C-alpha cells in the first residue's frame, strides 16, 4: 500500500545535526506525524532525474499529496520559511534542458525538482513545497563551526543571522500542517509556477575587457 501523502526532504544530509535539512528535521517530522501511518517521509537528496525515474517505474505508487522540503533557490532573507502550492506550468524546451543538465551534473535544487517532475508528469495535483532561505555558504560555515566546537544554537544564530533550531521547528510545523491538510493551521501558502522559478545560472561567465 502506498502512503496517501509523501514528504520528500530535498537536499537532506545526515552529516551535521545543526544543518536545518538534516537529522533533527527528520526527527521533528516523525514526531509531528506520530500516529499518521498514511504519511511517509523520504530522503530526496539524490537529484531530480533519479526521483522522476523512481516515479516512472512500472507499477510505482504515487501519493495523492506531495510536500517537498528544501532550501530556497534564491537567498534573500536567511532563516525565512515559506510555503507554496505548486501550480505547475511549462517552460521553453531550452529552459527545461538547462535544468535537466544541472540535475545530471549533481546539483540538487528544489525548483529544478519541481519543474522537471512536472515536465515528466510525475507530480500529483496536490503538490507543495516548504522552502527555507539559506545563504549559499551556509553548509560550509556550519562545517567550520562544528569542527571548531562552536555549533551550539546561540553561536550559530550569531554566525548565520538566524537560529537553526528555530528554522527546523518552523520547517517541521509548516510541513506537518500541509501533509495533514490542516486548513485551520496558520500557514500562509503562496502560489508558485514554473514561470516564477529562478533562472538557471550559467556555470561559466566570461568577461572581456576592451582597452584602447
């Protein structure tokens, strides 16, 4: 029997307890979903193409509701958690190909996952994302802090500008509310379509200086 709701942690890593998309988030989700056997949680750190292929397998069970949790594609306000209802939509073929190229090179990105999954028609109608704003260097800074023995939450809040513990709690609260379809929960859900996603950045940028 397939679960009616699936939560996928995009970019999950078990390496650091203090990383918001790590073991503490998984534990918080499991606690919040105690007694709800119809909701499953999966590590989706293996990339959009792998995920799509998994759902395309013959006889693969697909959930009625999907909630993806991960880091936001663009960092504007580190520590902020936002929830979105995925509206789907299509992109030009070249734009989709750019995202597929990123995916096969090992980049794990929640918007790539959403767009590529829609392109191959694997997502259920009820698809959501819960996204945490993380600066690009967050993981590296957490590794350094952990190695230096300064990975307690207060020190990390001073280093990152937000509390990882608070971010984990907010991620878990929001995700559980969406997974259980608690319409009475105070969760603001915004709409997001493929056209709203951040553009793929080129791997290489060249600057040519012209001198007289």
